C-alpha cells in the first residue's frame, strides 16, 4: 500500500526571538518620542544643522536674536528668540521622530546579534565550537533543531524548517533545503527541525542582519536625486531672501524708520520655506520606514523614489497573478475511452507525484469516482518528471502510464507504435485558450485523454491592475506557459501585455527595451536566473526566500517573499513623491499670509497707507510679527504626522492628482495661515501679552 503523508513543522517557542523588523509601534510611541526629544537637542550641533541650509539659517538667526535680546532685553525680543529656537527644535524633532522607529528596530536587531556559538566543520573532519563572529566566508557550519543560524549562508546539505519571525515578523515556519532557489538562510533565524549544513556566504560585519541594522537606523541613508534637487531649490530661495531682507534696513533708514534686527530676522525666517525645509528629511526617512513596515527593505532611498516613478511593472504569473498551484479541475477522455478509465490511470501515474498538481489529480479522481488508495505491485517503478522528457508516470504489471506535456506524450506514444487520436490537438488547444494547462495521459501506445489543470487568478488582482493603469503604469505578465495559456490568463487578470515562454535572456531583453523607450521598470524575482534582470531593472524586488545572488542583485528585499508586494512598493513610492510635492506646495503658499502680517508691521508707522494690507486686522505691529513667527513654528509640529504617515494615495491620473494637490495644499496653504495667525493674535491680546 502506498500512502503519502505530510508532516507539519513544529512551531517556534514563544519568547525565543524578538518581533520582526516591521514591529508594531504606533506613530506616537512614548519611548520613540522621548528619544526623539533628546535627539532634537543633539541635532543643534552646527555640523549637523548645516546639512539642512534652510534650518541652518534659522539657527543663525536665533543666535543673532539671542545676542540682540541680551544687549537690549525686552519681552518682544525674548519672545521672538524663544519661538525661533523652538522652530529649530521642532524641525529637529520631526527628523528625529522619523528616525526613531528605525533606531528602535535597529535595537531589536542588535539584540539578535548577540554572541552565538557556531559548530564549524573542520577541514580534516569533525566539528569545533567557535564564536559566530569569527566565521569567515566559505566556512561550513552544522545547525540542528533549536540552533540559531550563526550567519548568512546557503544550505549545502539537508532540509529543515526554519523560524524567520525575527526577520519577517511571521510566526509560520518555512522550509529551506539544499539546491534550488530556497537554499539561502539568514543569520539570527532558528532551525526548528532536522539537520542542515550551511556554507557561510557573508564577510564578517557584512551580513544581511548588519545591512538591515544600517538601513533601518538610517546610518547609510543618502539623499535621493529629487531630494537633493529640492534642497538646492530651497537653498536658492533662502539665499534670494537674505539680501532682500538685509536691504530693508537701508530702506527703512532712508524712509526715516528704524527696523529692529529682531524683526528683520523674524521676517527672513517667515519668508524662507522653513516648513518644507523642516520636514523634507523626515518625509524621505518616513518613506523608507513605510516600506519597512510592509517588511520590505530598500537598499537606498533612490530605490524608493524610483518606485514612485515606475512606468512598467513586470510580474511573474505563478504566485503573483495566480494562486501559484495549478489544480486538476476536469478529465476529458479521448475517443474510445471513458472518463473513469482516464481518471484511474491518471491517479496511478500521480501517486508518487508530490507536487500540488499531482496531489490534486489524486484528489479529483477520488472525488469524482471514489477511486481511493490501491495495492501496487512490488515491481512498480515510478518515473519522475524531468525537464528533458517533460513527463512522469508509472511502470507496473507490464503497463507504462505517462502524463505530461501534450507534444512530449504524443511523441512518446508514436515511439511506442501508437497513433494519437483525432481531435486531441483541438482539445489541447481549447483547454490552453481557456487559460488552463492541458496534461495528456497515455497508457502504452494509447492516449486516454487530457487532464485540465486550472490556474486560479487571485481575487482582486484585476482591480489592482486597473488602479495601476489609472496612474499610467503598464503591467506585463511573465510566464513560462505557452502563448495560448498566457493570453487567456492575461485577459482574465487584466494585465496590459504578457511575455510567454519567458527565459532569463528574454526578461532581460524586455527590460532593456522598456528602458530604451525612456521608461522606469520594476520587477520581482527569487532565483539565480533572475539576478541579471533584477540588476537591470530600476526597481528590483528580491524575495527573501530566494538565492543570495537574487538578493544581492535587487535593490529591495521583500522579507515576506510575496511577489504581489511589488504593487504596494510602487504605491509607497508614489505616496512619497506626492507627500513631498504636497507639503512643498503648502509651505510656499503659506508665506502669502505672512507677507500681509509682517510687511505692514514694518513700515505702517512711516507709511500709514500700508495699513490697508493689514487684512487680518492684527492688533499691533509687535503682535503681528510674533503671531507670524509662532504660526511658522507650530505649523511644523502640526504637519509632522502628515509627513510621517504620508499624504493618502488614491490611484488617479497625473492631472487629477495635480488638481487635488492645488485645491487642497495650495489653496489650503493660503487660507489656513490667515485664520490661525489671526487666532494667535487674538490669544496674545487676550493674555495681555501685547
């Protein structure tokens, strides 16, 4: 009797490892906020501040007003100084908050990197216990149930279930085995069952865990091209306003009005784009953090930004667009044979087939005709599937049963002296056109019929592709299926195009063609044969379950190994760019209200006609200036949650996004300051401050 059983791997013991890199901390976690407040004061170091030219100017202005307040003490001077200082602190706090989650995650990962003992294999045989930190690339170590894998490597012997919750946050164990695309293991994960031999592939201090710590902590964060360009623009605007404000002193002297230095500094700070200058760095860090929360590690901010500009998505069919396991759905007997006869032979040929497809054939035969386990002769010989024959089957009692690709089985039958039945080709083509996979079954020289293996398209995937189309992204399905099957699946899933019978060379060529047309391309992959295409793509998302070569070639790693995540990556990239654009628009627009607050306050005594510009009817020149400065500081705090969470992204055309951006953030940026500067002025008057 032949019986196939599946064994479930045991679960990890709770408390052994910390939570995954994504964590579950809220935006305003008390520990993160406490650390961010301390870091906000540490960032007052001029060597740190000068990296942000806009806020460096505010810091210099604060020092100038401080000196002026000491030389000519007064409540107004000290109030301006305090609020300018708070403006710098709030900007530092925004950046520190964005960095806070990364530092918390880095602390968790460092705890995982505590000294671990490794069982290294000696060159002459036997084992020796050594610290994990002393392992070198090429060393081989033994790991058994309960052991922590000491460093990154590839399994060269054995198969085991591994708990990767320390990395991915997922409690379900995964299977890792030697050979193939699921041989890579990560240091810090735990073996749950069996025994494996791992060859170390990482240099000391350059493990995947080390890279994760640097990335989430922000130690290796480099400004992206768009961020650099925006920083230059903000710096230019700041430089332009400096001589404008300085010349006001001479203009005031000529007009017979004395303009205090404190008011000039306040005017400069209110006119330069301090809001976006304060939040720009936080927006970029938060964008990478949102990817980390989705269990995706971006190797650089450039990759996140590129994801926002992607115009072509390449997605594998199996496991991404479809559920991944083709399931037997119907038996189609050939002329002269019955469905039960076909089902009986198909089940016999599949009893030793451990693939999901093989199991589904056994189950379907049992459900349709109650064909259950049967006695098999001792002289049976299972024929495994191979890429050369493209068939599998069973030799028993003089019978030779085969199932496999239509052309392969047809040729085999001809070799046995048989003749393929009429209508077989039409039946195979009809099944393929329906998006299913035809599997022909033969018993010796006779073809019994065809099994239909159906690929199930994931629920909701068509709507996701519709959203991608709305924002101008072209989707291309990549599959090894024949063109007929690929076309049917592509139509059902709603992709824009497909590449059938794809080879590594064909993928690479497709990416190059798209890029030569001026498009940015994103793709996913997990195998060594995907590495060239991942390296060529502008956004290459490697699966964590994949090979070391794939992870090194890509510029992102999906710790959950979910190919559909590529769509989320693109949306997060879009959200980053939209957030940056929206807050830049708001920052520049809200300067309008400050003009109407401060300009009249400067010269109204000399030129009473300027009082007509005081549309907010602010109480006095001093309250007007102070209200503008206070608003300028508080608006940074108010926008920190938006900078960290990101502007809500809705799939739409570029024109629709631009209209929404202008309506909400440009118009809002003009209107909101008028309201709140007036409210602050009323509060100051009510408190008898001015």
